[in-house]
C-alpha cells in the first residue's frame, strides 16, 4: 500500500475545492472525489442532473414507510390469503417469515438505500453482476403499479356509492339482484320483479303481477343458495363478472373513470417529490387505524363473530402440507413489507446518512404485522357473523378470491347506525391505505430510473411520472373489463408475488451477504447508526433467510398447483401460460444480465468473476473523532474519473494523521 496525504493533493486548490465542497484525491491513474460531510445542498441550484431531495423531517420517513408497508396488503390481501389457506394454519408460516425474512430484509433494503443515497438500480454498483436483480425489481414494480391501483378504483366506486340515504348493498331491490338475494338486515328479498318473503321452513312465497293474471306462487329453495346483497352488489353490480378469463367482456366505464381518478390522485401526491409525499402521509398513514378499531368493536358485538375469530386463530394442520400455504405466507410478507420492489431502497435513500434505520425498521416491521393481525380479527369477526346469518360454515360463507374484503367489511358497515356515514369513513380508509402503498411503490419505480439516468430524467421528473401513469392506466384497463377480475388475479398470482418475488429476494440476499460481504455491510451500518446491531441479522442474511426463501421456492415447483378463482373455476392452460410469461418477464433479468456482464468483461474467467463481483466504486471511510468510529462516505458520492479496471475490494481509509490509505 502507498500513503497519500490529502492535504498535499489539494494544497494548491484549497479555495477552489472549498467552493466546490469537494476533496480531490489522486493515486496513480485513479482520481477520486467526494463531497465534504457537512455540505449543504442548495435545492434551488440548477445543474445538469438536478438535485436530489431529502426528507424534510424525521417523521416523514417513518410515516412514509408505515404508509407504504401498512396498506391494502394488510387489510385486503392478508385476510383473503388467510381465509383461503385455512385460517390459523396460515399464521404459522406467516409469523416465521416475518421474524426470519420480513424484518431482516426490510432492514437490509432501507439501510442500503440510506448508505448509498441512490435508488434500486444504483445500489448494484456494490456487486455489478447482480444488477439484474435491480432490473427485475423495476419490472415487478411496474407490473404492481398497473394492477394494484385497480383496488383503489374499486374502493372509489364503493366510496361514491356510499353517498346515498341507503347503501346499495343493504337490500335486494336493485336490477343486479337475483331471486336468491336475501337481505342481511331484514332476512327478506325484495327483487324488482317480485316480492319474496322467507318463511321459517325455507319456503319462498312470491306475489308476481303478470300481464293479465295476478297469481301467488309458492316454491322451495335450498337454504344454501341464499346470497347476500353485499355479495351480489360486488359480483353483479361492480364487476359484472363473466364465467371465465376467456370471456373478457367490455370495459366497465364506471370503473374506468374511477381508475383515471386514482391515477390522478397518485400523480399529484408524488409529482413534487418526497417533500410533498412526506406531508401527505401524516394523514393517510394514521387515519385508517381509527376506522379499524371502530369496526373491530362493532364486529365483536355481532352474533357468530366468535366462530369467525376461532377459525382465524385455530390451525388446520393438514394445510401446512400444501406448498401454496407457504408460498402465500412468504410472498405476503414480502408484498406487505414491499421487499424486493426497490421502494424501500428509494425511501431509505432520502434519509440523512446517520439516521437510525435499525430502530426505524423494527418499528415499521412490528406495526406492519400488527396491523395485518388486527385487520384479520376485524374481517373474521364479520365473516363469522355472515356464516351465522346464512347458516353456513365459516369456510364456506364467501368465495376465497381477492374480493373477500369487499364483501366482508361492507357487511359490517350495514350493521352500524348511520351506515352511509360509516361506509364513507371505511372506504376513505381503504383509499388512504391504497394511495399510501401506490405512490410509494411508484416512487420506488421512478427513483430507480431517475437515479439511473439523471441527466435525462431528473429535470423532467414530473413529465416522466405523467408518462408512466398514462401508460399504466391504459394497460390497467384490461383488469376492469367484465372478465377483468381473472386478469387481475393472474397478475397478482404471477407478476408481483409468488415465485418471481421469491426468486428476486433470494438473489438480493445472496448478493449482499455473500458477494459484497455481510461483515463489510455490517461495517457500513455501524458507521451510519453508531453501533453494531445484534448478530441475529447477520445470521439471517447469511443463512436463515436465503435458505427459507430457496426452500419455499423449490417446494412450489415440486408441488405446483394450477391457479384457481374461488372454488369452482380453474384457469385454462393458455391463461397459466400468460401468467408464466408475466413471471419470467422479471426473473430472466437476473441470470440474463449476469451472463451479459461476465461476457463483456475482459480477462480470464477467474479474473472476470473477480471483477464483476467487486464494487465498481471504492468504499471510503473517514475518521470521526467525536464518536471514535469510522465514518463511511456513501459510495455513490465517490466517482472514478479514470481507471484501467474496476477497483477491487480494497478500501480507502484515513489513518490517525488524516492520511488517505489506498
């Protein structure tokens, strides 16, 4: 090693460098520059690449993470997956993934974003051969942006329908109702074509007015055929769902307008950057808890609610032998936490360098899963009431599809006094949850591309977001046709969850813990937060998390099951083929880019592997006398001016005499 004194290098350029707030270091053919630690960025200053924002306050980041991690995945997706996979049986793998994969990976992504101060593509300068993971994350985020916002469109539809003196799913007197519809309030079915009264013995007496004869007809209908107006409003009023994916039907123009409004809301939440986003989440991240607790109290007082709660917390052990239970549990953790999408990296990248991301990750991780469990109690209490009301088993009361939340929660709302008011509050809550997650996912997608191409995109960020929103809106129209629910579930099953997300998360963990080096990463975390975290996280990143993820990934292939909608519809082969294309659209980037990177790198195979697994930029430590530990400069602020090859793992340190060691 050779030693170069930093003061000797820039002695003649001190004034110029102070004006530029940089220190220039030279060593042979390599020239490095990095900003001084106390540099204050002038956000009004205009340059070729624009400026990168920071959170305006500490709570902006925490609430943004809570708003992103605590979203519709907790209130909508978690309950329906729990219901689909046997209630309490689902909680066992769910909590296992939460402890050994969810929180460790949440901490990893936030801290690496904070350390490097860059988005989801730029972080792979740490280990360039794995940059395909970054591209895969961008693809998954893009697909998630397209279909996740459909839930917000449904929510807006329900919200607008709630502005009425009587909720449209309270009674059976609407054109979309059938003769099997029975009100949960009056136990009566008043169809627009006939008046139907249910007697104690299950007999339906219909007084129908014919063209010339008035007649009263009495007939028997099996009690199991009774359907609530809530379910009919969802299936026949909102979706107008067809018999399968082969019948796409026409676009539901009401939903198309709701989808357009959802994209407008998302755009205006994020177009000005994280300072605007950070203020929005103060309301959107806290309001939902008020509504959830009100619904929990009301749900607990409904008859039959205890049966639903028992189903929720009682494991059906035979369900644990099904691979889909483990896949759904793992991907629900990753989906709910937002892991593997680049969004957490983006949110962390706007943090100050010395922010305590370790504490923040524990807080958000616990709040996230606690919210899921709370939402589960709310929903299963209502499902227990629905089962009691319809005289069915809890597991048979509604379809196990993505629309479960849009049938269970409205059933509780109609039981509340002044039900339209509570319906407005509830769907406003869903809207807040959905927007939180949507614009944070969109922020991750945008940040990754803007940081990758700053000269082109950063100064035109608002226009770029507008273009992405317009394209995503047009692609999302496929999910709001009359057969759109089948496309929606196909995207949810294959594109942004399931094996594609497991595949991405596995290589992300391996890249950081093994290729870059988990001890080196621990040094970076220690430098940022001032102490070395418990070695539990190191063990998780190195062994437990990748083993758990790989095991579930392989298990899913060994016992692969065809995708279904509800209990009575299995997707055709060509439908599953489309799903696999969606999954492979992100997965192929990881091996594909690795092969490409190795192929274009000069040298022998051994030399190529060494180069492509070494950081493309050096790691710079600077002494911090006040704290007594090394202070690492974020790698992205260190640029290679000229070099014959990417630098190796050697670090650059300052010794006790403030001399730079190369």
